């Protein structure tokens, strides 16, 4: 019953959020770069999906309000929501001051570290040469901070076409949900009570966020409204958080979302070594920009990214617990992605992105 009500609440919150912001005239500013000519639509809808996330948990899964893992996710992401809210209010002209990008990055790192402490997920296991080792607390916190920053920026920078970042996020959450439901629970039986409760938490939260991100995808498609960075960055943070506490199912998630993860790495390397610029400074060199420059339409780019990601998700899930196969797939996908990009944009010297200024 809870699962059936999750999408209902998500749709209702999204509907009233759109109505309220249209009434308050909190609308975006359509640009002339990658945006279609259209009338302004309600923006910063990430506020309502963040509120909707809390309402769904409070109404359908109230036991999680007493769970440190939930508060690690919810409070760990709160500064991201607040900072991006100020950023978007500045963008649409509602406030005058702008938060420096470096300060935002530092706060993201600090709160990622605090999320580990708040969530109390210290006892992470590593399998080395067939032996189980417990990851030191300081190493886990540092690893999670780096992983979270990668996911946050990878998902956020992939948001250059309407409904693309929210759509790829929904595939990420679906991957974690299906992985636990049909691989972990089917392949392992010797769970402790704590492990079982943790896995159930990750499965349920992944389903909730899958429904919310799917609703956001529909809202942004036309678009009816825009969730903006307020929620897109939360998607990235949540994917990192859930993948780590869900028995470190990071490899499967990376392959399923490899276009996003590998693209973020490629763009950072391109900016540093080719463009000689700050890798955090935005431009039009991401995958969707390169595909648009090669003549693909927005519709074709969206479907290519989604279908390819779904295929890789299914391909990884049917490997079950075969770690070697997953490693081989990961390596092959990385070689193909970076090899193709190297050939096209280094050897053939094709334009690496759209030929316009940010």
C-alpha cells in the first residue's frame, strides 16, 4: 500500500507547487542559448520536491524519522538545497547577492563529511583478496565526500537539456532499488538485523526518490516547470549516499550512469589540460553539447542517454553477484567512452561542444 501512495503524493505536491509559484509569479527567465522560445514557467520547483520527500517519509514511513540514516541524508543535503535556492533566486533577480562557487564547494564537502557522522554508517566492509576488512572511519568519510562531489556535479552538469538530469537520476534510483530487491535479497541470506534494516531503508528510499525524480522528469519535459539545481544536486547527493550505505553498490551504479560519470571526468580533464581553465567554470563541452554540435536533436539526445543507461542497468543486474564480470564491463565501457572522445576531439580535432560562450 505504501508503494502505491508514493507516486500519488509526489504528483500532488508537484501540482500544487506549480500552481503556487505561477500564482506568486516566481518564474524562470527563458534564455536564447539552449532553451526553446517559450513563455516563462514556474521555477525552483526543487523546493516542493524536497518538501514532498519529507512528507512521503513522514506519512508512509514514519519509522525513518527515528533513523540516523534518514537524517544523514536529509540534513546532509539541506545546505545544498539552501545554497542552490539562493543561487536560483539571484538568477531570476529576486535577490542581489551571489554565493561564490568556491564557498559552495567547500560547504558541500563539509556537509558530506557531516552526513557520514549524522547517518552513523561507519562500519563499511571491503573485500580484499577474499577477506573482509572494515574501512577506517576517516577513510570512509573522505571517500564519501569525494564520491558525493563527483555525483552532485556529474548529475548537475548533465542538466543542459530539459528533463535530462531528472530522467537519468530516476534511472539511478531505479538501479539501486532493483539491485537490492532482485540481486542482494535473492543472492544473500546471512544478514544481521542491522544489515537487513539498512538494506530495507535503502530500498524504500530509492523507490521514493525514483517516483519523485520520475515526476520531476514529466514536469520538466515540456517544460511545465523547472526543478533547477535546488533539486538536481540533491539527486546527485542521494545517489552517492544510498549507493554507499547499500553495501557499497557503487560499481553497478557507475556503469548504469556511466555516460554521466565518465562525461564529468572527461570534461574536467578537457578544461584543465586543453582549455587551461578552472574545471568548475561552466561551458558547453558536456556530452549533450557534443552530440548537439554533431547534429543530434534534443529529443534524440534524451532518448539515447536514457535507453543506453537502461540497457546498461539491465546488463549489470543480470550479472547478479559476479564481481569479475562487472569489473570487466566497467573497464570496457570506460575504454570505449574515453577512446571515442579522444579520437573525435583530440585526433580528429572536432569541436568538443557547442561553439558558443556560456
